[in-house]
């Protein structure tokens, strides 16, 4: 793994790769690990630094709606290597079959597949985090009429919660992976139809901007930031890529 700080790169550095991953949190680092040691040139971009820095949190400005209305988005999103795994509690648990079922009193509820569809992915994630095999839910109390009123649900915690630290040794041995910090992606570059990506534009936070070309781009900057980035990519449409893609 090659580790770079975008603020210390020369102006307009000639960076290009096969796979460009935007975000070095749990999703981005896991994807980079899948390519480690392969014949694929991978660059992972992280908007923050090696550690979470309070000033960097300004880029996560926004407010929650719904149950958390009025609270800032930055309370649960952290910039820096490892993303929000720098600060999460680490509690891990599986969903239950009931979570996938339609509820007549909830509009648009129900998933198009069941819990079994996620089984192989749960196994891989649990192995990655060293969680061991989860125990099935157990009924531990029932009412007189036989209905269950208390069920135990297995939750586990990884020994190392920060994924950047956990995967450091594996990624360090990968000669095909480069991680660039202080590299905030501000736009995705595409062809004139907005359907084929060619790279991204990066802002280092110190007045420098440059482009990186890539054959494939993976957005792993969390649900809110992925959408922001798509909507901010207005070179083809003033509405951004997000709305353009809806009509493809």
C-alpha cells in the first residue's frame, strides 16, 4: 500500500487507476481489501486525514429530520481513515426475518427478498470483523396465553472497531493499493451524455484542485455524501448526475 497526502502532491499530479474508491470508511476499505494483491490498480480517496479532525467535520454540515430532527449530521459521521468506525460503539447484529416482511400499516414496507439472501454476506462480514458465529434468537419469556413478550437477540463487538487499524497490515502488504488522504471529491467527470464516468475532481482543502482518471468508480462515502456528490456533478446537467441517472 502506498500512502499519500493530497496536500503534499505536486500541482496536477498524473494520477490514474483501474478502480477508484471514494471514501475510506467501512465500505471503502473493505472493497480495497478485496482487490489487495490483485492485478488491479486501486486508489482510495479519503476527504479527511489520518485521524478525525474537528475542522474537517464542517464538510458534513446538515441536519437530521424525523426522530432526530434538529441534530447535526456530524454527530454520527466522521471524516478520516476508517470513517465513522473511528467513533462507533462497534455493536453488530443480524436483522431478523420479520424485518423483511411487509406491514399493512406501514406504506411501502417489505423487502423484495428475504433474510436468506443476505446469509453469505453476513458470514463474510462476520469473518472480516472476527465476530464468530451468531446465536439464533431465543424466547426467554411468554405471557399466560402463550404469546412471546421477551426475546434475546445476539449482539457482538469486534476486538478492533476502527477498520483502518484492523486492515492496516493487510493493505500495507498490497502493492496495488494507494490511499490518498485530504482528498475531497467534489465532482464526478463523465462523457457528454453523463452515462460513462471517466474520473473525479479532487479538492485538497488548501486551494489546490486536480483530476484523477479511472476506469471504474465506486462511491463509498456513506448514503448522504454519495447523494451530495452525484447532485454536485453538474458538468452535463445542472441537476447533477443523481437526477439524470433516475431517467436512464
